[in-house]
């Protein structure tokens, strides 16, 4: 069981910070929700939460400890704009084929069709991903990310940008979390309000226990070396 906590993480100085300080806790059975509003903030929040970028402020804790490498190994970014999103004109079939290959599985046409059928998405096999309902898109990308070796958690970025009812696509997030997967949702403030209200409807018997307060160790002083931005870590 993996728990992810964002403890007042931020990038840049107020006012006008690229990512104002945000906090959230995600654990098996109960998704975490980060509400951000500016154009860059959802991507930055996702990169920080996924261990790909070091925040200027705050800490990212996995099971109560600061360990960026462990976060990168355990958490996949899902549909993060410019980082981990499929090209709009890719068919669902092609997305499955490429993700199977990335996960080290046989990307044969038969295997691809089996995956789509098991997800109830055979009818969308040759449909461009930009044209499928948002809940179908998110479920497809989530399930494919979970095929990767070692992935125990997901950071899902801005599903609301594709349209559709929040209730529909958040049901995918909720159901995956109830399967024991740790899911952090990064979304707009309006969508976050709806999602939070839906989250409160999950029976406590189904949700994972709330995590205890974590120790307050000082921030990691190690310096990242990947990329032009010294905070940017290697993506998984």
C-alpha cells in the first residue's frame, strides 16, 4: 500500500507563482485532489507530484518519506499535457499497441484487441482518442499505465479539459482507487469541488484509512542534474 502526500509544495514566489502552494494526500481507496487554475500549474503540479520536478517549496512524501526516485518508480503520469498525453489523432488501437510495447508486453494485433475487449472499448478501436468520451479516454490511459512494471500509483492531469461531466470521468478515478491504486487527481478548482463532493459519498468501509501525521524531517538537499532546469528529474 502506497501513500503520496504533497505538503505545501510550490514553484516560484508569490504573488504570481507558477505553482502556488498546494497540499493533498492520496492513498489506496481514497484519491487525492489538487485544485489549480493557471495554464502551467496543472503540468507543474503533476511533475512535482510524480517526482519529475523538485518544488521550490514544501515536500513530496511517499509513505511518509522524501524519496523522489521511489516516487518516479511507483507513479505514472497520466494524460499530462505535453509530457504524457497521446497525440489527438492517434487511434485507441495504436495507443494500446504502443503502451503494450512500452510495458514490455507483446503488442500483436490479437493482444491489442483482447485488451480493448476486456475494457469494453472494442467499439472505439479505430476512433481517434480526441473523439472518445472523456471517461473512456481516462480509463484507457489509466489501465494502460498500470500495465507498467512497478507502477503502484497514478497522477491524472486535467481530465476536465476534454469536456464531459465530472461525475463520469471521476467515477473512473474513484473506482481505480477503490481497487487499491493510489491516485492523485490534478484538476481545475471548479471540477475539484464537484470531485470532492463525490469523494465524500464513498462509504468509509470502502475507503482506505486516513494516513497518520507524518514526521517533519527537513527537505532533501540533494541537487538534481537532469535537463536544463536543475529541478527536472528523469521521467519513468
